[in-house]
């Protein structure tokens, strides 16, 4: 195959889509269930910061309101959307990298490397706001790097920056790279400063439009009150030696595992060995973005797997340069070195993890549902999708009600299996049961509890990064006398399922 020809890009693109296709068979993940919950409540007439509360910007939930209108609770629809979205990102990348005169061999490596990384993050960590970030970011990268620094580009960058910021506030840090690029490529005269101002004005205007539904519905006070709480929430855990050690451990694990040791070495190889002026400029600029995005992960403190996903566009690009240089050097070596290097690549790349994922389609098409769901219990993410489904089936058969309240610290996968739509306002029990939760948030959650007929509580969802102590939802509930006394006085234990979910039903008087 001619790796230098333009047509080869589309052959490798096809391979990239084939790699991604396995995600169509992934079950619902915990965070995706939270997004679907928000979209469900909005689609059913609820309002943000009145009927639903979460940390993501409103734009995310307007998107999922639209998606819920299209797909309802059918997870396959969301997976198809994600696959098409990632395909659009890869097509955009091919177009942009060609415009930037990046070699076809590097482009080809990129369009299979990023899908490999993305897929092997696992079912619980894909279709995050970080993956929605890929598409607007790659275009922002392009328009920042374009030689034409005009007002049209400034407006386009402002639109893209607003999209990025309204997916996740911290990702707005990419503006720093653009300002740096303008400052180092052009003179910072009045005209260029004004173009930066045009970008920022466009960004502010689009952001205002995306917040307008909240403002026009009169929910701005509720939004600010919740955001004030979330500013405190996001400042935990506090920076101390244990937190520093935790983040060092997180960085080490994710760069050697999810982001692949081989690709990390390739990433470093590209930074050290690239001598070609045009490509070095692209790599240096990509490195600045990489540093800024990595900084946001550190500042956010949590260091979960999906947080590292935001690095994939620039990390994948720089690593693809590095792989192309490594392959070039291997052509000059004796066969024994090529064999040893190939073994290293095979073992320490995402390939073994992808091969392990092939059991997903195998069990999906050849075995029963239990084996399919058990294939996701890899020990890393505490996969309990099958348990959520079992609880939902029990409730659908024995307690047909739209007043089921789930108290879980890690997501509400169960709601997509219930016959009735979910209606309650908090996606995570830690929002109202942790030790810094304000009284107002607890009161809203308590109103949900008063309205409910069935309460499902997770007894082993230990989540120190959200509760700020190593306790579960059930244990946190027991520490709150108001909630616990109401549960004991008004509800009776109904059943325990899979030694995970404790179900209570309201007393009948």
C-alpha cells in the first residue's frame, strides 16, 4: 500500500471507523446516564436549576434534550451518534492536516491511533464532554494555525471557543494558546489586538445565547446558587501531600495504560527528534495545547480516566509524528531489532486492550445477556450495568411507578431500563449527602424524597472524590438524620438486589 498517496488517507479512515464500530455494542456508562437523565427531564418539560442540577454547562443538556427526543432510552441511538461524531472528527482531521501539509503517513497513523485510544478507554469513559470537545477543538487548532489572521477567522474562532467552553468551562483555556500564537507570529499591534477582542466578544455573545434559556425562564438565581456550591465542590479534595501523590499516581497510570506507554514514548520521540521546520512548528504549537489541557486535568484534581481523553487530538497527532519517525528508523535496522521493537509495540500499545474488547461483539452475537454484561466487569470501573438492569426489571414487574428515586454516587444507568421516565433532580447522591452540601441543595433533594414511592440506595458505591470521605450512598444517608429518620418512618425495606441495591417502598396508611 502506498502510504504517501492521498487515497491512502481514506483507506486508513475506513480502518479507524472499523476500530470504532465496536463501541456500537457498548452498554450505557454511568456518566452517559447522567447526561441522558438531564435530557430526559428537559424533554419532559423540566427546567435546568429547578428540576435538574448538574455541574456541566447548560449547552450539554440542551444537546441531550435533543438526543433524548430522537433516541429516547435506546442506548444504540446514542452510540450511533457518537460514532458519526467521531467519524466527522476524523474526516475534519484529514482535511485540516492536509491543509497544514502534514505527511500522509502521519495522517494515516493518526486516524487509526486515535480510534484505538478512544475505544480502549472503555464503555464507561466514551461519549463524554471530552470527546465532544474533539471536533470544535481540531477546527480551533486549524484556525489558530492558519496564516490568515483576519476578522472572519476571529469570529469563527470565537464561535468555536464558545462551543468548547460550553462543553466544559475549564477547556476554555485553549484561548491562551491562540493569543500566544498571534503574539509570536504577528506583531501585537492595535489591529491584531482588536482581532483578539473580536474573538472574545463573539465568544461572550454565543455563550450568552446558550445561557439565554436559563435567564429567560427566570432560573438565573438558581443557577448561580448551584454554581457557587459547585465552586466549593470542585475545590475538593484540597491540595496537600496526599493529593499531590494521588495526581502523580494518576498521571503515571494513565500515560502508561490508557494513553499507552508506546504512544507516550512516540510522543517524546517526536518532541526530541523532529527537525523539519514546518512540522516542528505544528508539533511545538500542539505541545502548548497539550500542556494547557494537561494543566486543566491537574487543576480539576479528580484525575479520572475520561479526563485524559481531552488530550487525544494533540497527543495523538504528536505521537503519530513520533511513530512515523520510529518506523523510518526501523527500516535502517537489522531484522532482530525490528522484531524486538515490534514485540514492544504490540505489548505496550493499545492493541492488546483492543483485542481483549473483541469479546464484546463475540458475546453480544453468540452468547446470552449475562455473558455479554459480564464481559465488561474488568475490575477497573466497577461495572454494574447488569445489576442496574436487574433492579429495573424487578421494579417494572413489582412496582410500576414514575416515583422511583435512585441514590447513587456514580450514575443512574438504571433509569434507561425503567418503563417510566425518571423525574428527580439530582444525578448524584453526593451532591446532597456530602459534608459540604448547602441546606438549599439538601432541601431540594429532600423534596424529591418526600414525593417518591420507591427509593433505591446503593450500598457500596464508595466515592471519596465526591463524598470527600470513603463512604457509600447508604452510609452517607445514615449520617444525615433528616434523611435517615424520614426513610425509617415512612418507608419499609422491600428487598436487596445483588448485594448492591437496597430497595425501600413507602408505607401505606
